[in-house]
């Protein structure tokens, strides 16, 4: 399974696209749609490069979800978990109670677990509250917008 256009749209919406490197709320250099691996102070890219970085990088996050999840997911559930993992990282996924709940097949409890991850630097951020709400809605098959 690969992320759908709906899932990519959610990621693009919440990540936004910055063509000039900036420090995100967690203090990490970021560029494009949340790309951090090659981001550094002063770096500038084109829109085409930002789109290519996202397409290239998203495969890594799809693979993280595929490796960690032991139960069958539908497309919306997969998309929501890939978005969550793209934003929070593989380490967060693997250490999360959310993953335990997913793998126990307790899908009705997953949205609440998704929403718990709304902080950066120890503070609740409204943007993360909105993103987690959107991911929770998508996980449940609802409109995330």
C-alpha cells in the first residue's frame, strides 16, 4: 500500500511549502514540505525540487508504517498513520501507545491516541492540534478538512 493523493494533500496542507530553509517549532532546519535531511541555513530550492523531495521521502515513511503495523489497514487509516509518522518520526511511532492500540486492532481508540501528540518543545501548538484532529478524522474515514 502507498499513500493516496488524499493523504499527500493532508501532509502538504499542514506542512506547507517553504522554498527557503527555516527553523521549525522544534528548532530543526526544514525546507519544502517538512524536509529536514538536507535542510540547512540559507538553502533555497524550487517548487519542483520541493515536490520531488516529498515524493522521494514519503516512501521512507510508508515503509516505517508498513514495518510497524501488524494488522490490516484501509487506505484512510494508512494515510493518517503515514502523515502522523512523517510529522513525528519513526522513533515516535515505534514507541507510541498509539501503535500498540493499532496493532491490538482497537481502531476505535486510535483517534484519541493520535490527538495526544500535539506538542512541540513541551508546549501544545494549535497547528498540531488541528493536524492531529485532521489525521484522526482521516483515520476514521471522515473528511479531514
